[in-house]
C-alpha cells in the first residue's frame, strides 16, 4: 500500500515492524526481517532522512517509528508538489512543441519510414550514431531478430555508450532468450528492467532522435516515425524516464558470473525470480526456461522453501528483503 508514496518493500517492512513494537537495534531488525545488513543500513539511513523513523539515544543505537500522522504528511505534501511541478513542466513542453511545430517544416520534425528492410536499416544506423546513451522500450512487434540487436548493442557498449533497456514482459518471454541475448547484453553492461504492458515500443538515441511505431499497437512493424530534436522528442524522453522509474530491475547473472555464497541466489534462481517478478504465467516461465511443467514446479517449490515463502508474492518480498532482486545502484 505504501509503495504509492515511493516506499520500497524493505522500508515498508521496517516501518510496520517498528510501528507494532518498541525501538529496535539494527541487528534485531536484520534478524526479524531476514534482510541483508547492508540493505538494512541503506534503508534505515534513507528512512531517517525521510523522517519516517528516528534514532533513539544509547548504545547500541535503536530505531523507533515516527507517528504516521507526522511521518506521511510530508510525503503527501512532497508528492502533491511533485505532481504540480510535473503538470507545469508538461504544459511548458506542450507550448514548446506547438511553437516548434508551427515554426518548422513538418518534414524537419518527423520522418516516416515504411517497409521492414528500411526500418531495420534506419534503426541500426540510429543505434550506431549514439554517442552518450541509448534508451529502448523493448516491446512487440519486432523488425530484427534478437541476436542482431545484441551484436549492435555490443558495439555501442564497447564504445562507452550507456544502454538502458526496458523490456515489456510479453516481449521478454516471446522474443528473447534469457541466456543467449538478455544475459549477454547485461554481462556487457546493459541496464535492464521489466514491466507489464509497456505503452509503446520506443528507441531514444542521445537527445537527438526517437523512433516509435506510426500506428498504435500494430500487429506487424511496417511503418515507424523518427522524431528529430523538438518538444515532442523531449516529451518522449520524459516518458521513458517515467517508465524506467516504475519498472522492476531485471536481475540476471551475466555469462561467466559465478555465485558461490550460500546466502546468494544461483543463476537459475535469479532467472526464475526475475520471470516471476515480470508477472509471467507458470506455463510461459517453464517454456522460457526450457523446463517440463513438473520440473518447473519442483524448482519453484524449492525456491519458495528456501525463501520461507508460500506464494509468488511472498517470494518476491523475501527476495527483495534479502537484496536478491536489487542491483547495486538504481539510478
């Protein structure tokens, strides 16, 4: 419930535990929540800064919940202020968009590309023109095989271009193979997240161009629009950043990465957890992992038992509390 106020599952768990009882030391919280000590330290520091909890004098330091009447009022106020500022910014973008569109030849603002061969050619050209960052909402339908995108993205990552990919869960399951292309790109430096029902397929190249389907929700990719520097391009960039903040991190082991610590998930467990977090059905996950249904059920049951969970939701909560689904940094 509190995620609407930008509290993550660990912060919610800490706050609820402290609301229900007396002040507790960090070691007690770690034991009660089965959370990694470093994750708890970052969480309590953040919550103290947000004035959700407070340190109680004495040794060892203990934490107590601030009354909800005071703790969340400031978050409500901050959220309302942020929404007001966002609305004002969108109005500014709209005014700039109309001004730019009214003062230019429309041919200078957008470029329409038709036909799958030309779409493939222009997309590769745009990717290779990136100098600083490449942002992609990866959603069906597709004009290129996944392996072709891997090759081009590898070139860009090798040049130091920051690549962020937001995978639509349907596309992740139907078009990609976790081991051969998604994990390969993550291993090279791609930052990846996943969400259900991404609103549109989108590619952003630096702040210079965007490419997206001409038609809404096309069954096949036969036409695309390339947007050049304009208010519309800035709005598309803002859309991507909004979606990125809402999406879940796609935590997968990169090729060659080994997990030796007993308190960390294995590569197979990470794949399973990430697919569970994406909202995929059991049948789709089993197919993606190449498992028979009974084998998949056994692995899922073993994972739930290891996490001390009874349901998918509880597994996600416990995995997050342990730091299994959270990458080192979430910009």
